[in-house]
């Protein structure tokens, strides 16, 4: 199973967002894990295509660090998001009133996947993100 340092580098990122009402959105872009402080700064950037066909540039950023045998993920402002054990890669995050649950799949490393299931009063979707090393990356 990968350790924190194994994520360092550039990744091609494709994402599907599957809403319970049948609507689908898609994201195509890149992600980069770059050393910063005691961990890795994760940045993703790309094009988000909404169910109606409109598209726009989207990006997000997190901090990943090793913590007690787990990988801890924090929002860009430093607030905790979730932690997971690479050997049992699942986690959850409660953002009142919404429930976020993630499972990571590292079985085909260095290809990997994150599947988020999000439910709340106005949210009900699954977000599947696939990562593949960029050409030229080890």
C-alpha cells in the first residue's frame, strides 16, 4: 500500500459526479502533490462540465501529512478533513447537515481511485475520482 511520499508528483485526474436524480457531471484535469512543510500540498485544476453542458475552470487544494500510521487530510486553511489508514482506506467527514464518506482503492497502484458518497438534505451523489501518473513520472 502506498505511503504519503508515494503520492508526490503529477497525476492525470478524471472525475464523474453521479447524482441520485440521474444527472451527471464530469471533471477532467490534473492533480499535483508537492512537498510543503511536513507533508504534501495537493492541488487539482481542470474543467468541470455540468449536467446541462456548461463548463468552467475548477480547482481545489488540500494538505496531506503522515500522522500516527495514517494519512491526515486537511482543508487548505488547516482545518481537519479526514484521515485514513492506507491498509484500510476509508473515512468520513460530517459537515452539518451533510455526511461525506470516502473509500480509496489502491489495488492497481500507481493508478488509484477515491469514491465519495455524499448525502444530506439537498445533496445525494457519488463522486468517483481516478488518478493515473502523468507521463514521465516514476
